[in-house]
C-alpha cells in the first residue's frame, strides 16, 4: 500500500534556510514563538503572515509561501520587533533577507513601480521618502 | 564652540524649515556650525542585509569629508552633528558596522581608491538632541530663552529612527524623555502619549498612502487625547507623513482633528527669539500659527 504521509529527515529546502541565515546573520532556531514581535508590530494589520509566523516558516524552509507573502513588503524596518525579542533575534533582518531574495533574482521583480505613480503624487514627496522606498522595494 | 553640521537632502528641499531653524538656534547658543563641505547622501535607510557593503559607501564618504574638514580647521573635533533622524540613524549604523568589520571597511576604502583620505573608523556621529543635552546642557540652554513657551502643550514624537536599534539610542529605547526635557527647558509643557515611539509608516507614503492615513490617525489621535497643541519631531519623513497626510486621515476618520507638526528646532527658534525667516511656516501643510497665537506666541 502507498503511504499517504512519509516522515523524513531529509530537508529539501536546506539551501534556502542557510541562505536566509547567512544574509540576515540570524540563527532562526533560536525563536521559541513567544509572539512578542507580532504583538508590537505596527504593520501587523496589513500582513498576511505575522512576523513570528515568518520566522516559523523560515525555520521549516517554506520558501514559496514566504517569498509570495505580502508581509515581506509591508515590513518598514521600524525595528520594534528586534528591540523587544527576548532571544535577540533580528526579525527585521530576516524579513529584509526575504525581500532581497526576491529582488536579487535578476528578474527585476520590483514591488514598487515608481514610474506608475502620477506626476502629482511624485512631485509632493520629499527625497527622503522616495529614496528610502526605492532602497527597500526595488532592485 | 565649533561644530561640523550635516544637513541631508530633505533639509535642503521640503524641510528647509528644519535646516534654517537648526542653524539659527545654534547661533543663539553660540555654537559655530559649519556645513560639511561636499556632503553627499547619508545612504537613506540602513541596509539590513549583512552582506551589503555597497550601501555603506555613501555614509563612509561623508566620514572622509568630515576628516578632511577637521584636518584643515583648527579646534575642530573629529565628529559631526545632524538634526535629521534618518541621516543620524543611517550614518551612525554604517559607522558602527565598519568599526566592527575590518573587511567591509577595507573593501569600501578600496572602492574609494581615488580619495586621498582613508577612513579608519575615527569619526563620531552625533544627533543634535544629544549634543544639546551632553555638550550644551539643557540648563545652559534654558538661560538663552527670551520668550518662554508658557502654556504650550507639546507631544514629543520619536518614531523609529532615534532610539532603535539600541546601539544608536541616546536615551531609553521604549520610553525616551530627552525631547520632553528639552521642551521643559524652553518653558513649554510636554504631554505624554501612547504612540510616541510608534512607527509612522515611513516610506509606504510613496506607494501606499492609505497605510500612512491609518498611522497618522492613530498617532495624532493619541496626542490629541492628551490635549496636545502640537506634535514635535526630528525626522522629515515623519513630519511629511504626520502633517501632509492629515487630509487622508480625515477621509478615513471624520472625527480626526487637524494639529500642526513642528520640528523641535522650530520651538527652540521661537523660544530664543529668532525672526520669522528661521521658522518657514510657509512649508507646513497644517499652519502652526493659530495654536501658537492661542498661547500668545505668534
């Protein structure tokens, strides 16, 4: 009989997890899911996957779900999560490394389409806004 | 006292009011500020990906300019001051980073091989608030007040960049009080409010202004609950979001009440008796004059 579920020690996305840990400089397994990062996140209401869930998915190497999540573009790097984490995990750095994984893939998958903004919208914005948005959301 | 001053891009554009009020109030404090020669972009947001060396080049080039200015000016320390929270955060973090990573610093110096001065981690970055507290002293600053801001209720908003991460914080990360202490020295009344260290939504103002409307409603609303007359900030991005997105906040919440947003340096300029040219209220969306007039400060 064919098994419906096979439990295996093989980790298919081992490379992905190693890459995220390398770019972010964080040890993902340090997280024990207290949820403090999500509790204080000012962008949580705009996220589909909460910050603590992002860490959990990253531990498990769930690449597709992570790279398709709206959340990785919603994080503004305010660092509230980092400063409150009892395990000193820099959650914002993990999210940045996920953004970078998308932005560095060579296909110009920019989240922000700056040229699609109306000239009026662009004209009122101070340079601090435009430059920081492009640094975070474009390749 | 002499001090190198780094204004940053937005202080030369939409936030001229922050620039002129900084320079004018420093003059009244007898601090001779000299704008950094040939300054360039601070880097605008510290890149959080640890393998990113490229985004440290802009801030480190500024450190080299500071060393050059210091070398040719007698009595100048190897440090510089900025009043912009974004510039402070980006410059300070890049500085800490290259001091800790000799390989990254070597790569940057190699990349900047046409520079005659090499950077060796020997420049210090200061925010104007910490300069005022630690070098001038709030008690000495209070002596320069010719027009106390009596009765003015001020909500001090810190946002994200002044106190996070803790490596760059010059006060308590969760409950900073440095701006309140400055405001008190100017004769005004600081009001505590729940959202003083909450993020304004930052660069989402470019692509998702509806997020900023929601943040502005919450942040300004929490200051209004404490009967603040106005909010003071140290970041031109916070200032833009909290001031210029108030119309969007009003569309989201019809009960939203408009309230002016000022830079802390503008309150210093008023208290030190600087003239109107040092305030540039014409650059504000919500006019600060009515609330100031109500306290006899117009």
